[in-house]
């Protein structure tokens, strides 16, 4: 039976003991099925390219309007006319949705993102650690459930916990990068943070550098520490000698007791990042030219940069080379393991040195700030400081601008 399917004609259809179909007179394949319960369901029926009859449910009368369902049927008819199997398309979309829901953040990190970032970014391991430690509650969630509103709530909680905006932004951006890859690899269709803006931060934060008194105390502590370690080695060897044990190498004639004094001194005098210092090799140091090279494979920007060595830095490296352990990869500051591989960290020694020197609120990275600050305060142009520090943009270097001697006073003096 066929009638023009509009609201009034559909309302007039009565339930029977068996379900029956009424086709629309205007749109081929558009029909309503009347069930014995009185329920009226709308469908669009068609033949696919293999001439098999297919049917798609459009909705239920009362929940959806006849006009809405007719519009949907017209859209399907248009696709069928182009040779598209809309039922198969709908099934594929449903399967994709189920597949996306099964992709948890933890599974995505383990199976796809971690192998990629470890192979392509120097900071890969740190980035994964940041995501896993900062978003523990998100790891079991499907990627589709990590939404803009969810991360907004997380940021509010972290701010209430006392975290700084810069730290929150850094953590969110680590997760943002992972989700960007999920979009690129078609794991999810759309980035949930595409409209998420970073929290506002101070673009000219206060720079932490050593005062003259702090610098004096730091070098005094380093010298005393070397003397104490050397003396302890001598006492230990005396103890071993009295008992017939093998002696450890004497440190009395060595310039330093261990790596910490040359490592800290070089960091203060070159502005190297911690990772750059850990990766530094003897082959990168040109003693005759009084220069060291930080090769692109080990720098944040992936660009090689050259740093002139001051007399102090040159003397430190020359002295340290006389006693530094020889390793296969010729690292300047190798780890203590048998192969002399890359250092992991020196946090324990660094913390005890700062405590002895009574220096507070001073991170390892602040030695890099100290290097740049001392240069600016001595009148070195900001662009030169930018090149020495390897800043990608002058904007980064501008945080030291206020330290330039009398630059503001000279500017205001021009007004007379």
C-alpha cells in the first residue's frame, strides 16, 4: 500500500494483529512499518550495487518528525545514487566508534606513541613519564573520553593543589602532543584540545642567578668537598693497607676528587643544559681554539652551536682530562658503571652541595640562567647571549633584558 507519508496520514494508520508496511508515494524506498503494539517505525530501503535488498531504520514516529525522517531518507537516496552502500557505511562507522572506544590512553601510549616518541624526540622518555605520572586517572579511559571539559576540571584541581600555571601548561602540552599523534594516525577523528588555550603565565618571570656571596660560598664548598673526599680516600687506603686489602687509587695529586666540581664549574661558565653536559664528549672540545661544540644530536634545537671557553672553563677541562676515566664513547662526564655510559642524574650530590653552601631555591637549570644573567649584566648584547644559549627565539632571551646595565635609565634620559 502507498500513501503520501505526512503527519496526518501516519497518525491515521491503525495497528493490526500483524505488522505491515506503508510506502511513500513521493520518495522511493521511504516507508513506515506499523507494529501490532501501535509503534510506527520509519525505514529507507534500497538495493546495493550487488542488487541485494538493504534497509536502514530512520526513527520512530513521535520521537522524530516525519519531515526529519524524510530528510534522512533523501540523504541516503543521494548516496545510493552515487553507488554508496549506506548500510555498509553505517556499519563501518559503528565499528570505528567501537574501535575508538577500545583505545585507552594507556594502550595508545604503550603500543603506538612511546615507540614513536622514543625514536624521534630526545625528550621522549621524560615526556612519557610526565604523561603517565600527571594523568594517572586518565590512563584507563578511552581516548574519546578525554575531553576539553575533563582537562579543564583537572587544571582547576591542580591549581588548587598549588601547581604553577607554567607547570600545568607543560603537563597539558605533553598530553596534547600525544593526542595530536592520535589524530594524525586516525586513532581519533578530532583533537579534544583544539579549542583549549594555555593558562596565562608571566612572560617575564623573575630570573634566579647566584649573588656574588652565593657564588663564593658555592666554590668554597666545592673546594672543601674535594679536600674531604681526598682525605677520606687516604684514610680508607691506610685502613686497607693495615689489613692487607687492595688499595684504591690515591686522589691526592688529582685536581678534583670526582666529577662534581668540573661539571658544575663548566655548567656555570658555558650555560650548557644538563643533558648537553651529560652528552659532551672529548671529541667536541677544541682546546687549541678554546672552544667546545654542542652537536645537534644532543641539543634541544637539534642545531649545533659553539661556545668559546673562558680561562676558567678551559683550565677546568684541561685539569679534569688528566684524571677523567677513559670510556669507549669518550664522554667527558661518564657514569660510574663499568661501561662508563651516560649519566642519569647527580641530584643527591647537587642537593648536598647546595645545602652546605646555604643556597636555596636554586635548580640545576638555574646555572644556565646564571650564565646568561652574568653576561647581560656585563653588557653583552642580548642577541649574542641568545646565540650562546641556543635560544630559538629572542623572546626567550628577553627575560634577562632588565639586567642590562642602565638600559632603562639611558632610555628615559633621552627625554631630557
